[in-house]
C-alpha cells in the first residue's frame, strides 16, 4: 500500500513543552481526514510539521513514500523542497498579498518557478477562479473581498501549484457564520474530486458530512480515530464525548 501520508511516533516539543507525543497515522490517497479537538491539543503543530513549517523532535514522516524525516533525521534541503512542493496549505487567516490583484495572487508562485508559460498559468488561474466562483473578481484587490471570498481565493491559490495533498487549518474559523458555507462547499467539491486532504475544523456537521475518517486530538495525541458515524455517534472515550458535548453547546 502506498500512503499519501505516513506518520510514525511523531514527537514535537517547544523547549520543555511536549506538544505532540508519539503521534502515528496513515492517510490513503484520496482520503479526507477531519481533525477535531480542543484548543492547544496540537492540531496546528501536527499539520505544520507535515509541510516542514515546524522541525519535529523525533519520529518519521513520509509523504507519498518519500521520507521527509526518518527517525528524527531530515532528508536534504532539495528533497524536502520537492516533497513539500506537492502539498498545499490553507490557513485560518488567508495570507493574501494585499498589493496584488486576486489573479496576481494566484499566479505569483507558479510564475516565480518559471516552469510553465505565462499562457498556461493564465489558463489555470481562470479555471480555478471559476471553480471557486470568483471569475468576476480576477482584478479585485483582497481588501475589497469578503472573508469568504478571500478564503476561496486562498484555496484557488493553493490549487495553482497542483498539489497532491491539501491541508486546511481551521479554514472557516475567522469567518462570520454566514460566510462559512461558501468555503465549505468548495472544500466539499475537492473531496468529491478525491483530493487527499486533512482538515482541522470546528464545524462538526461539516466533518461528519465530508470526512472519511475523523481524528480526535487531545493533549498532544490522537486520542481516538474512526469513521464519522463512530466518532460522532458512538465515541469510545469519555474525553471524546465531553469534547463533543461542549462543542454542541457552543453551536
Ligand atoms: N512556536 C511555539 N512556541 C511555543 N509553544 C508553541 C508554539 N506553537 C504552539 N505552541 C504550543 O503548543 C501547544 C499546541 O498548539 P497548537 O498546535 O497550536 O494547538 P491547536 O492547533 O490544537 O490549538 C499549545 O500549548 C501552544 O501554546
Ligand atoms: Mg490551531
């Protein structure tokens, strides 16, 4: 079996603070994983570790059978770059370049790489703007977009690099409730196209709807994982139940 993501005994500390303790999991190609859990449980650190935004303290991460880090030892910088170039990440705060139009935001990274013609890049940016429903905003600046539109631009921008794997870190947490739906619909469309994804989210009904498996993180570990029907319908651990009840009350 070739996995898209293989993580074994991943450990991460910040100084003396142990944030991830022996996290292990696999993600199959085309699988959609929802990651849920309380604030501070290590969800962001885990995603950031996968794309080498964090240096892990120990353990193994393989992406599409390529070793990013093996037993705490990282592969070379060129290899790391090759591996992480196949992955896209979308953050809670959209991180768009304010001085560039929407279309220029999409085209910047591919143009910098200079591996494709300007025309090919333009064709793709038009297609992706259409896909996220923003064809009419190509020449707009981020300041003139709603939060939901900005996040859809950020998703289109990540897709410009034609990633094999997409990671989302609370993509709707910064949005007004009435704007989350339009972003979740785009992510759901990607799931239906079999994009391999890990999505950290507080949107439990979305997780239930879109995920093949749900990871419940607590205190630096994946405390419980399983299909959404099980995690939401019949959680095994008391702490999973407690978390879900608390989230339910907030909604
Ligand atoms: N750069 C950092 N330096 C020190 N501590 C950090 C850093 N990043 C995260 N942490 C700590 O690691 C823990 C897990 O954080 P995080 O992965 O952001 O959790 P989550 O995304 O689940 O809320 C928290 O206690 C947080 O304060
Ligand atoms: Mg986080």
